[in-house]
């Protein structure tokens, strides 16, 4: 095997590949990436046995071949080489020799035949979805994915076809304290797809692949796996084997106390007053009166803070507390100039929407403050 390639063209696929590979592996070959030289192309493959990624790029191929080398070491070497430099790689007596200008590296290899391969999806639903729509589904929900491993069924995004008359593809994530929901029109061919939970790591890897990607991508979904084809990259992942809770029960249906506030003013004010809070809860109290919102933070150790904002609110006075980080996370998803909060009472969850975006809703559980 021998080929040459420019650093910038080499580094981008390596950055996708190496992040799939776990740094610490009990199986040594899983720390490696497969490099295969084909006719005028190089193919990279990596897996952690949960995710499998294959990406192809153009290269000047001199000799065909395939081998596996340590992924993180290779990435770090290429990352530190001079910009726009030409890299030459060839197999020599069991080692992979990487040459660039006056630098040369010799990397240990393991045979390709020992590398594990994930089985392909069988009996899956295949359909196309625009990269912009998939980014929207991910970006508006991923922040609410639970990090609590014991509730493993919440460690991903729940993707499913809605049961409503208006057919949509809906993404939902929740950690029990907040919930995020986004939806798009159901893509052609997705009718009857299984309801699935996409793992947090897979969500992150797919989102990276969508950077600077335009046009449609292809998705194939089965009951236990999902596959994305994005440009010259193919990513296959196992799904979370569990049942997502009935999230519809926690979405408020009769919150009639509506507040409309400037997105920028609200984010900045919450960020400022929460500077005082050092407690884990980072609690901030929202005190509502006619067309007035007062944000308050009280800390035994670091003092107090408050800030007033003019808002649109004409209901009964209300005081309700929230985790300031959760408020900022939700506010950061609002693309429009204004946020709408819908409240019921101080102990009930709040419904948060963007008046300029349909199908995107957030639910926040209140705190005692």
C-alpha cells in the first residue's frame, strides 16, 4: 500500500473517524483505524462496536492495500504537520511509514483481517431527509438528553412518526427536568418507520458530519440500527434497546398565563443575575406582574442579584423558580426575536415556544426558590 495526499484533505475525515474510536480499549485493534487504498481513493473505517463509520476521499494511489493503525496517534501526527504539505504513506515490513517534508514516522500496524465488522441493516426503512431538517431536529433537542446512565432509555433522542392527523417526523429528548421536541414534515418513504432511540454519542457524531453539508442525506432505520449516508461518509449505529416514556403526558395543555419577552434581553439578564449563584441548583426566581418581569437570585454565600425587564404579560401576578442553566439552554435554541412562556402555577411545568417556529416546544420543570 502506498499513496500521497494533501494534509487538509487527510485531516477532515480523520477528525470524523478518530472521535468514534475509544481511547481506552480492552481489545487493542478497536483503538485502530482501517486505511484502505483503492483506485484513486482512500477509505477509512473505525468502530467502537456500537458505531461504525466509513469515509472515502480522493488521493493519489500508487499501490493498493489495507492495514490498521492507531487512530489517535495518526490523527495527532497529521494535525501537527505543516499546512498544505503533502503526506506520503506506505507499508514497509509491517509498519506504516508516514513521510512529510523532512519528518518521518513509523507506526505499528495490526492486520486488517482481525478487524471487527458490524453487520448490515436488514429490513430497514430507507428515505431521504435534507441536512437542514436533520440539523434542526438534532440541535433543538440534543441539549436535553439525559446523562444519567441508570435511565439508559433517556440517553438519546427519540425519533418517531407522529400519530397525529398531520404526519410529522418528531424528535424528543428529556432528562426528567426539561423536555425538548422538534418536528418536520414526514419525509417520503418514512411512513411506518419504527420508533427508535438514537444514542447520545451517535447524535454527536452525526451532527459533526452535517457541518458544511448541504442537500439531502439518506437514512435507513430498522428496529435495532440506523444508518446515515452523508456525502462520502457512511455511519451505522446500534440503537438504544428500551422504551421511551410517554412524553405527551408532561407537555402542559392548559397553561394560560402567557409571557412574551425579548430573546436577547432575557438571555442576557438570566446570564447576569446567575453570576451570583454558586450552588449546584443555580436557581433563579421569575416574579411576574403586569408587563414586568423581575429576575432574582439569592445566595447565602455570594449575595443577591436582581434585574427588571419590560415584557408582555397581563395575567395574575406569579412567582416561579427555574434552574438558570436550563433557562439559558432553552433560550439558546430560540431563533426568533421573542420567547413565549406559558405558565399554570408555581409548581407546574412551563411550556416555552418560539412564536416564529412551528413544531418546536420546550418544557421546563420548576424549582422551589
